[in-house]
């Protein structure tokens, strides 16, 4: 029996047309730097039979549990029927742990289209993994209108080596490694062999993508398994996830210290106060892109323009939502600058001031997650040695825990735990992607600037390092797109609906570099799901170009501010 954890683990989180182009979201460009190999386009095939695959597949360390035909329309994306396909389920490396006595395996499902486009997509799931999601293959952003499966990809999804979205698997060293990176390394060649059995050939082109921890999985694959993937799609990556989790615990402690109600850190920075700060950011930064439209497109310029002490009123009396007191300004300003230990050691990254601070998503991560998702991940999965899972109390861990000790332990090894979390969770040499680059493979990364748990500043710093490592310009194989106002993977007052997989495929297989990607707001009537944070003053179908960093979207000076065609990347 698993012990009962005194916290609530929430699986999907920490623990998951261009400016000049057409509807595909592409614009032609000449990639900078040396000419790289051009990979050939994939060619498709037809699945002859589904139900007999279970008897045909003979793969090492793999048990196939079922192969079921799925009729067209059984699944739907935004109301659109997904074509007929075959669902194959199974597991790899089934074992009973000699450490905790629990049974482990890498569970998976694959969905194989009857009419296959010759491509493979690894769906990197978010959160603590621990469950096999429906293998549809997300294309990026919120409220998707399409999926890799719908486009004809063969798609795999897995639980990353443990069968529950809780942190107790951290007691087993191998389960940690599978979660961190080895499940991808084991599943990828198996999936390609399974595809060969099904279609008579292996995939011509292979892609991996995901958001949050799924984005981390994709970044790790770009570094560790660069020979296996031709296209890498990375969303809001927690690529330094153990450090982000410790930093969020630091934030939880800090907000609790500001709270007016004991045990409720949200009262340390109320929704009225967060709205106040968001509005102050807009007052300073909204017009920097030439249009006063509720979006801060030039995030970097905004951080220089906005000053919390100057631009937000200081309370002279009681807090009433129209001001911040001096203690709040010091504490909140310090968290945005980057949480530190008591001795001043920086834990993770700074966070940009942006317009999306007043949402429930932002609040959930900042105030709810420290004692639930982050405490469990740090204490039971990332630390070496882990805390005792039978007696672990997340709230006490946050309240009483020492940040410097947590930081040391996520970088430590101990006894059975021969790889630290900063090894098994983080890409080795994240700015050295020469193997990926020199193969002709491509990488697209996006990050919401109002993400409350993984900072877009961290992704920008990574990309700046990648540029430096490539002579000052990495845009011939990797591009980074900031999504104004977007919270964690979706939501916020933002244009968060977009397809980045199609432009990635066209870049990989046709050499057409994505100079921008068109993103849409999800207002009333959106088929992929309405985003409640879209302001009422916006057109429900507002569009904007997502521009490759360090470029930003700028208004051309005329035409509707609801239309991406009236903005350029500069």
C-alpha cells in the first residue's frame, strides 16, 4: 500500500499566418549562419490491419496489452472528428522495485492513423506524469483546434515509468531516472520499431513536443537524444524544474509572511492588489508596441520602463486594494527579481512584470502549489535522500523547511541516488545543441510572459546563451517566441491559441523558416474552448503574430488592432 500523503498533487501542472504568410503561419526567410542539411519530406503509408498487431509485435522488454481499431469520429478535437486509427497499449521494463517493493513499468499508448503521413510524434506529458494521456499530440497553446494525430502522425504517450500522478515513486532511484529522461530514451526506439511493424517502414521524420514538464522532456530530448528527433516543440519549459520548484516554495513562504489571514498566502497579495499591479504595468508598457491594446508585446523594454515602487501607490494606512504597503513592495519586488535563500543565493530566475497576474491560474501556482505540487516534488522526487513519504507533510515542509538545504539536496547524490535532480531532470549542456543543429533538425520554443511557475525570463536567458554558443545567432535551427499575457501553457489575457507544429514541420522538411506564427484569442464562441481571461473589450477572435525573440510585434500604425496583419515583427 502506498502511504497517504498530506498534500494534494495536481497532475497537469508542474508535476504539464505569419506577418507575410498564409494560414499555415509561415513567412519565408533566409536562415542566418552556415547552410545546414535540409531534411527530406516524409512520405505516408496505409495501415493494413490493426487488430492483429498485438500478435505481430515482438519487441524486447515490451508487452503489448491491446490493439484496438478506433472508428473515425470516436475522438474529436474542437468538435472536428479525428480520422480512423489504431490504438496500441502496452508497457516496457516491468519490474518490482527492490527499494520500495512497488511495481513499476513504463506504460504507453500509441495511436496509428489508418492513413499515415510518415511522421512520428512523441507526446511529452506534463506534471509528475504517472498516467497515460490520450495520444493525440498537442500542437501548442491553449484550446487546440488541431492535433498531430488528426494531421496523420503516429503518436505515443506514456506515464514516464510510474502509474500514479503522485511523488511517491521518488523512493525508487530508477523511477526517478525514467521520469527525468530514460523513459523517452527507451520508448523512442521501441515506438519506431512498432511503427515499422505496422506500416512496413520506420517513420521518415520524428518530432517531440509538450508543455510545462512536457516542454522540459522535449528540451532534454534535444540534448540527450538529438539523433532521434528531427523537430522539437517546446512549450513553457520547466527545463530547470527542481530549481523552479524550490523558488516557488520560497514564494509560498514569502506570501504567507504577508498574509492577513493565517494559512492563506493569497491574502498576502490579493486579487485586487494583483489587478492593481497588472494595470500599472499596462499603463507603463502597453503602448510600447505602438498600440494600446491590453498586451505587453515588448517584455524586455517593459522591465526597464516599469518600477514597482514608483508606479504603484504605497499604502499610508490599511491595505484596501488601491496600494501596496512597504513590506509587500520589498517582498514582491524581491520575488520578481528572483527568489533567494536567506544568505542571498539566487535559487532560480527573475519573473517579468506583465498583465496576467490577476488570474486564478497565476494565483493557483503561486499560493496553492508550494505546499502541494512543489513540496511533494522537492521533498520526495528531487532531494537526495528523499524525505520519509509515510510521514511527509507538504505544508510543514514549506513552513519549516530551509531553502538553502533544499537547494543543496536537489543538487546532491546520496547512497542509492547516484544522479542528482540537477542531472536527471535538466538537459546536460542545454546551450550545446550542435548535434541537433548539424543534423538539420529544428527547434521551436514558446513561453507565456505571465507564466507564474516557470519564468519566460529563464527561457530568454537560455536562448541568449544558445545564441552566444552559435556565434550570436541560433535562428537557423532554433527560435523562441514569447506569448504576451499567457499564463502557464494557456490562459491569461492573451492570444494563446496557435499551431506551432505545422510551421515546425515546414521548417524541418521544406526549409521554410517560421518568421512568425499567428495566434488567436479565445473569446466567446471559440471552438477550442473559451478563455475566461480574454478581456471583454477585445474582439473574441483577435489575432497577433508571435515573433521570434528578440523581435517583438509592433503596430504598423493603421488598421484594426484586432488583426495580426496590421502588426510586424521588428
